[in-house]
């Protein structure tokens, strides 16, 4: 009986020892796992911090890329504008007419013949700046659609032609010619962007043009095609010339019409800002 108790005790002690060992082992493993977990949590915190920093850096770099893209776009746009300006004749919006002198050698880069149906004298050669012709033709065609028949009496005139014309006027009118005719080098006609308009009943004399339906129509509509009246009533340069219309581009013409101003009322620097869009 005693031996049995000893055996049971011994077995129980062994079991206790085994459980103690397992407990200690599990405790050690638990401690180790807790340390590992603690390290991993710290690592995770560091990773999250680094992730946040990286996200901030990524956002910063993205902003830099976007800003750089904007800068590249602005530079490209500027280059495009400069390229366009370099290909656009800067003389086209200059204020001549006793203000600036146009060189005797100046000739518009591209001149083209005005179609016969738009000319007052079908047999006369009339040229205009090639880029202006479509606007002129649209204007006259739309006027016809509105029941107004108008024709081009005069268009491009070279420095030499203007000299001959002015000399003839001086013979007939003396110094009075300066009131209605520009000296050579000061005529808008040399730019190739200006036309004199007439109608049946007025003809080449242009007398009474301001009383015609054509003049009224031009006052109300010419700006839509980029044309403006250079010498309205009360201008400081020449007598009132209701037949004399100069192309300055739709943007500038619309501005002048909207603000009820004349071309020569504006400062040259302001006018120059419209050169980029003169043929748009």
C-alpha cells in the first residue's frame, strides 16, 4: 500500500514537473513573442511614420512635377506666341497717317488680286493682303445678302503710287490736298489692309457715300469682319472719310466698336497687344 502511494506520488511529481517545465517553456515563449510583438509594433510604427513621410514626399514631388508641367506649358505657349509674332508683320497695326513713317521699300509679304465681282472697275488691278482678302470677301458677300451692293474702289497702293497720286492732288487742290490725302509713307493703303468702298450712284468720286445704306451697314457690321473706319468725323488727321476702312483684326475691331472708340484713340502699346490675333 505504501509502495503504491510512493508510486503515485512519484508519478504525480513527475507530472507536476512536466507541467512546470511546459509552463515555464510557454511563459518563455510568451515573453519572447511579446518582445517580438513589441519590436514589430515599434517597427510598424516606424514603417507607418516612414510611409507618412514618403506620402508627403510623394505629394511634394507630384506638386513639383505639376508645377514643372505648368512651367513647360507656359514656356511652350510663350514660344508659340513668339513664333507667331515673328511670322506676323508688325507694321500691320502701326498708326501711320502723319504719325509713323512707312519705309518706301515696304511691301506687304503676300499680296493677292481682289476678285472681279468685288471691284468697282473690273478692268483695274486691285491687290490686298492675302490674309485680309477672305475677311473682305465675307463682308461684301454678307452685305449683298442683306441687299447692299458695295464694291472696292481702291486697295493696296505702293509708296510710288501714293507719291504720284498725292502729286496729282497737289496740282489740283494745292495745300488743301493734305486734308484728304496722305503723303507717301503715311498712307494706310501701303499696308495692303485698307480699302476704299463705293456703291452705284457714288462711283469714283465718293461724294455722298456717308448718306448711303452701304455706309450705314458698314457702321453696324464692318467690325464683325475686322474692319474699322480710320477717319471718322472730327478726327485729327484728315477730313471725314466714310469710305475708308482698315482691317485691324476681329478682336481689336470688336473692342473698338464695344467701347465706341476709334483706332487712333488707342495708345500704340495697347494696339500692339492685338497683333498676335489679327488673323485669328
